[in-house]
């Protein structure tokens, strides 16, 4: 049967998942006029690496989601559709086995892991770059108001950490 007369624009009519040198690739087949086009949609060389850090089971994803919610990466990094999709996957599947599903969920998992690494791993740097100047500024303001023991705040590591985390986690009233 010839369907060419009914096609006015590009129509996707198939998808395929295949392996290239041990990595998963996704292709979309579409009809463009008289020819068939094949577009490589995704190449998952690094996407499957996330499954070495997070178990592709209900328990593993549940732990990841809980950690992501605690440090607010769940709402910062993922859109509403991605959050709903991950929640539905956790509710319905015990273990991810499908290569395509591993790839799709792997993208969201990678986003969450990268966001949580940036929030936790760089805390020492952020304490020096952000927290120390904030502590110095707050200390100087308090000293200007006559609170003499506020001079120690600029070097207090606990106060610097507190101000850094306050700054990282959202809008603040501090300069």
C-alpha cells in the first residue's frame, strides 16, 4: 500500500532502541515526502552511568527522591512532568529493566544527582566565597550597633556555615 498521497508533512512512524559499542541509542524514523529519515534522538553513554550510583529499583529511586526533596533539588531541578513521571514509575514498577525506561528515567536521575552534588560537595568552597563575606558584613553591622562581641562572628565557622546554607537555600534578607 502506498501512503505517500496522504502525508502532507513529517510524520513519526517508528522508534527503535539499539546498542552502539555497549551504549544505548534511540532513533526516530519519520517520513519526509518520498523519503524515510532516521534521526538519532539520544545516545546514552553517560546516562547509564547513573545506575552505578542509584539502584534501578523501587527502593533505590525512593531513597533518591527522599534525599532530593530534603535538599530541595526535587523541585528546583525537575519540572512538574518529570516529577510526576518519576513518582508514577516508583509506584508501578519494582525494578527498571527496559533499556528505554532506564534511559528516560536515567536523565532525571542524573539531573538530581548533579544538583545534589553541587549543593553538598562545594560547601567548603561556598563557605569561603559566600559565607565568610556575609559573616564579616553582619558582624560589622552588629558592631556598628554597639554589640562588641559580634567581632568574633566573622571568624566563627558555625555562623559562616549557617549563613552559607541560608544563602544557598533561597532568597534571603541578607545583602
